[in-house]
């Protein structure tokens, strides 16, 4: 486990000594409960951030200019949680993640309008993601970093599914946090993270440029390029390569299953997010991209970059 020095003492060791009495299962349970609470906030982000950017909403309800009153600020903190249909404030007892949705049978307590299934699913997904991160990586700095990554990816995937949008307000901080995290080699080495960020953006940007040149249509958005850069900053070159492979295959398969027309748009953000999660927890790149890279070096395919850092 990588140790980051702070005040001449390893943070990981300090943390472990202070909370050594908490069993592993306890940490997983705590992370799962906190993850559900984070999921409740992610619902706010998913619902409001696109509106704040002018993307609108498929759920109906107010727009920022119509929010409750002309003088009420509209951001992630204000106004308070309320029903999009009747504008009634959500009472505290009705705002408990997952529990309240089941208790209210998926309906608003005031107007009985249906609460979209996305709300409990996002809370459940966040709870599972946080619990899985701590179960896999332990109550460590690495585990905490992965929690941040997973929750960010979850919000981005849902926003992209609903609005074909990957907000810079989430993607760009995620990129810089990835580089900061890997300055201590928590997930991968810093050199590999820098290369991953650069290659992630440039590769998808170049692909989109070529596609637009020959097909006169955009294959990817700049948000996809930025998200690939952010994932590269977290996973390094090797993890990025497999993420792109999995994202491309997964998105293509889903498009075929849904019988999407060849010229239709399919959000790529969820595929990138899913590929990143698979790499994080299963690390298939150890036997895929590194093997291909080493084989390429052996046959002289990459003589100019034979020492390029992968992880």
C-alpha cells in the first residue's frame, strides 16, 4: 500500500492505528450507508446541473428561471429539495435514501406523482459503489480516492444518458484530482497518469476528427475526449487502453441490441465509466494491453516508445 507522508508520518499508518478497532465489515457497512447519502446528493447534481447549464430536463418541473420565485437562487444547494411536479418541499422523513422511496411506494407524499425510478437506482448504485470500493481497496487513501472516482463516474454516466452531456464542472476536477492522487502513486504512477491523460484526450479527438472528415458527422463530443483524459489520469496508459476497448465494444453491442440506426447518437460516457470500473476492480489490462505492448516491442513495432510508462 502506498504511503503519503504528512507531518513526517505515513497517513495510512496513522489512520490504521487510530481506527484499528473497527472491523473490515464495519468499514464496508459505513461506506455503504454513506454511499446512499452521497447518492441522494448525486440525484440533485444529475437533476439540477444540466438545468444550470441550460440543458433542460426530461422530467418536467421548473426551469432555473421559474424556480419557486423570481428571487430564489437556483444551484445545487438552493432551493431545498422539492417535488418537481407540485413544488411541495420534501420533508426530512421523506428524504431518507432508498427507505423513503419504498415507504412512499415511489410517489410524492403530497401530489402522488410518480418519483422517477432513477432516484432510488442512483442511491443504490452509489451505495454499492462506495461499499465495493472499501471492500476491495480497504479503508485506505486508495479506497477513498476510488470512492470519489466511482461517484463522479456514476453522476456523469446518468447525465450523459439523459442529456448527452458530460459537464466540465465534474470532468475537469476529476482529471486534476486523478493527477493529484497519482502524484503519490495511489492508483498508478504519475508519469503513466500524465501520459494517460494526454493520450486519452488526443486519441479520441483524433478519432473524431478523422470520422468527421470522412463521414461529415461527429462521432464523439469534446466531453468524451475530456472524460477519456480524466480516466487516463486515474488509470494510466494501460488502464486507459483497456477502458477504451471495453467502452467501444460495450457501446457497439448495446447499439446492436437496441437496433440503433447507423447514424443515430449513442452516449459514450456510460461506456467509458463502465470500462473504467471493470479495469479498477478486475485489472484485465495486465494480460491484454501490456501483453500487446510487449509483443509490439519484441517485433520492433514501437522502437521509438519502447519505454513508455504503462502503469
